[in-house]
């Protein structure tokens, strides 16, 4: 019995060894034998029903094999520009020594290249570019004929503007890079590509402007991308979590956007961007905390309008972060800070509430977050109605039942409205979740707890970096020249310098003395 088992295992190992011999390693070159190459690819793509092997005769005498994936290659162009001319021409070329130049000249498509490694052939097939194997040749021809189903270009739902472009990135990497090329027409716009993911081989493009972006920054981007070893990348978030400076920070250190104009604007300031195939979001770094608070409308409206809206945004972000904790601290420990009429009104409203202010805030904040998430997950036609009706019904019922007070509903509602002014949704998450530890500190320590929490947040922000750059610049460290696009939005004719990063900076981005007026430069007639 034992001998029979050993014999069966020996036969299985022998069969497995013979099968593995047919499958070349990815870095091996193609073989001279046409049959061995075909059998090798058939072994590699075993049990893959969507892989098509089309054998035919080149020039009527040379054996050829087209390998492609059904559904991601353009069949019409393949038939018209590849198969038809190669099959119709007869008596050209020798049977065992075909000339690759002659075959390439016969194929009437613009983008073809020669590949000699098995890994390059697999990558080409997976990208929608069929491979042409030729009898007697150790080199195959990659035919660039991809054809993927993609959605149309439309305005991003999360970054709408009143004035400005109405187009956003889509899931196609080629379309996204072409939109950047259309905005920045200079050959100084460089795009380096890398594939990440052992199985997905996701295309990643690093975009920057040579002469503006620091070479040190570009080198750092390349190092962080090349050290990623993962099974697959299905979204840009996979890459973001692998390359950020501090993964334990609640604050985002990389800016995500769906707008080509936002990416172009940051590239012109010396930053770099990462575009990922299969996702409509581009990632930009290095960024600062104030970059997360800037919206495209700040630059598409008049400068004084942009400045007022920016100040309003700063105020309401502070309200979103501190209002619930301030209410808890004042009503629990510091009632003397409240005017007597307002204090009596709050006391009368809270007379029937059985919980302290801390529990009230936590209950209402949790309900607000639940309604917000429910509105996002539900279909668009239902989500908005559930959020509005749920907030009205639950808030009114809670007040009438005596579970919460009316002032608490006003505070939580104001906080929720204030959080909607944050232009970057990922930063909104950070602000929303930081409210809870601040509320607990206010409930136990009062205003002292709020000050301690505020100091911890400020110290953390000042120590945080985005690709080596301080997260709180230009305030910490102070760069007076760059404050003109932080505390206020200066007119374009005053923003003549770029933000300064490490390395050699191309400081000036426009000619000086461009203030508009009857005469340039404010000169007067003699």
C-alpha cells in the first residue's frame, strides 16, 4: 500500500515537473520554436475562456499566432489592419526566416513594438494589446489596439464650481493624462509610468513639470512608489496609504481631487501628482493644511469674493470643531460666562432632560453621523429625503420626549451645517471625528480640557509633514511671501512667485508689475 502511494506521488511530481517546463518564467525570453511558444502561452492562460488564440498563415506560408483577450481589444481594427493585409499578401518572405521589418510595414496601425520577454508579452495582452507570434522568431510584435468601455467625462459631484471647467477625471488613465496634456501643452510636463500590483499590474503615472518641480521631490516620489509590494491596487487609496509620511495621523497628507484644473494648478506651483488607472482621483503632494481648505471657486471668482469666502470657511471650520465642546464646557462648568436671560432659557429647556450635556451631545452627534452616512449609502432619490426628514422627525420627537433639549439640537445642527463648508471631504472626516475627544475633554475638564485638546492638535499639525514639507507652512515655519494665498486670496497680478519647496525653485511664474490700469505699471503720460 505504501509503495503504491509513493509511486503515485512520484508520477504526480514527474507530471508537474514536465508541465512546469512548458511554462517559462516571466523574465525568460521567448523561445525559437513557434510550437513551444504557443504551448507555453496556452499553459499560462489555461482555464481562461476569454483568451483567444488565432492561428493563421502570414504571407501564405509563415505560421503566425494572434493572442488577445476578448472584450478589451479592438476587433475591427485587428481584422482590418492586421489579419487582412498579412493574409492577403502571398509569396513574400521566406518560410523559416521572416523579416520583422516587412511584417511591421505591412501592418497598418501606428503603435506597434517588438517584445522579446514573456513578461512583456503578458503585460501587453493584459493591457488590451494583442501579441503576434511569428514562426522562427524569438521576438513577438505587440499591437496597440486596446478598446475599453469607459464612461463619459462629466463634472465631479463632490467638487462643483460656479465658474470654471465642467470636466473631471474618469477611470481611464489615458483619458486623464490627455486632459492634463490639453491644459499644460509644454513638453516640460513629464509623465513617468510604473506598474504596481503582482496580479493587477495597475498603471501608475507620476506627473510633474520639469524645471518647476524639485528633482529631490520627484526622486522621493519614485522611491516611495517603487518600494510598494502588494497583490493588487484597485484604487488610489491603496497607494496613498503606502506613501504618506505619517499613517497614524487623522489628517490627510495627500490631496485627492477629480479635477484636471486643480491638478494643473498644483503642478504649476512645483508639486507632483499621481494618477492611477481605474480610479478618477488624482493625488497631489506635498500639500499643507491650508491647501485642504482651498476650493476651486476661490480662484474662479473675484479676489475679494474669494477672500471673504475663505474667511467664512475658516470661521465655520472652527465652529464645526469646537462648538459642541464649548457648549458642554460652558453649561457644565462655566455657567457664569452665559448672560442671565440666556442661562435661564437654557435651564428651562434642560429641566426635563435626564442626561447631562455630555451625554446629550454624544447621542445627537452619533445620530447626526448615522443620518449623514445613511444619506450617502442610499440611492440619490432616497438619500436626501432620509437625511432631511430623519433629522427633522428625530430632532423634534427627541425634544418633545424630553431626551434632549432644544438648544442642543440647535448646536448640533449648526455644527453639521458648518462641516459642509469644508471643501475636502477627507479633511471633513478628520474634523468630524476630532469633535468626540474634544467633547469628552470638555465634559470632564471644562475649558481647560478644550485648551489641552487644542494644543495637542496644534502640536501634532506642526510636527506633521507631507513628503518632507511642513504641514502648517507658510505659518509654521513662517513664510511671509506665501501668506498672500493663505490668509487672503491676492489678485493674480500680485501672485508672481511660487511656493518654495526643497531644492532649486523656479521662483517667479509671471512677469512683475502687471497691475491693470489705463497704462501698464501705473505710469502717467508726460
